[in-house]
């Protein structure tokens, strides 16, 4: 494989997507290939689809793979929108056994965060960067001077006596039919709480709702600069490929 190419796979609750990645530019080198996530989304079934994605591109080298869970040294500790059978599984060994390639499993928000710092909205920013993906929940990635602090799970901080993502995620806005103003007020309270705990230098907001950032982001009031993510749908794939390529 070319040294400037890597491969990333993004496992989600509804789809599993992958593509080769230009590691110098932080871009997909080919159009991504998507397969529906199997139901039930058991470890073996999902790993077989990951193999299918790799085979589609005839990719034989190492690859990175995002997953909606806390990943601790390859061990899956939680499971969001996937089968509970994943909890306790050794994701690295499973993927390597099924696909026959060297694999790295990483939290999906962490992968997106690395991509945004390397190539996106936080490119060349050397301070403390918090990248949040806002959708069904709130994913978070904390990058300090270019180094990832994995598995921060800041969407589960308390807000108004509740899990923060149940109050401030985009799913809460849709479920409660909140106006952009009302939702921005909740995001303001959430990010001010995060600011008081971590004092980031920059906050990057991703997720599907970032496409409409002009409608709500100016309404969020924080002392920290907040900017919309740039890589969007490709962030997880790019970040996973980068992390796999740089693993010791």
C-alpha cells in the first residue's frame, strides 16, 4: 500500500461506511462504500460487514474503525445504538480475526476530533481543542496540543438534573420541537459548564446539524470561540485512518 494512503471504516447504528484516505490531505481517496448495519448488530455480524467493505476496495493493509462506544485498549466498554453483545468484546482481536488485516478500533467522536484537528476547523491549533458531535447524542473529543485524550464522554455531564445529551442534543431539539433560540439556550448552559471544567481554547461543533450552523451557532454565548466542523461526514473515516496509520 502507498505510504500516503490509509483506510477508515465508520460503524454506525444504521450504516457501515468505509474508504481509502489520503493521509497527507485528509480527504477520501475514493467515494465511500456503504452497507446497512446488520440487525441484530452483533460483533461477528458487524465484523463480517467491515470485511465486506475492505474487500470492496481490495484493501489488504491495516485500517482504523470507528465505533459508537468507549474503547479502552481495544476492549469495548459501552454500546450505543448497537447490540449489547459488544460490551466486553476485544474489538481489535475480533476485527483482525474476521478481516485478516491489522485493525484499530476507536471511539467515533475521538476519530472525528482527530480529523478536525489535523485537517479541519482546528487545523494547526496547538491549544486545548474540544470537538463535539451533536446528533442523537453528544459525542466529545478532547485534543491537547495535538494529542487525543480518549473516551471523554462529555455528553453525559449533568444538565438541569439530567444527562446533558438528553436535554441538549439535536434529538432533544427535534423531540421537544424547540426553536433554534430555545435550543441555543440549552447549548449555552451546557458549554458554559464544560468551559468551567476544561477551559478549552477552541470548541468545534460537528454532526448533521452543523450544516445549519448559521441558524443557531450565533445564538450560543460562550467565552470560548466556537466554530462549525469542516469535514462532516468524512471526519470519522479520516480520523480512524490517521490513528491506525500512526499506531505504534
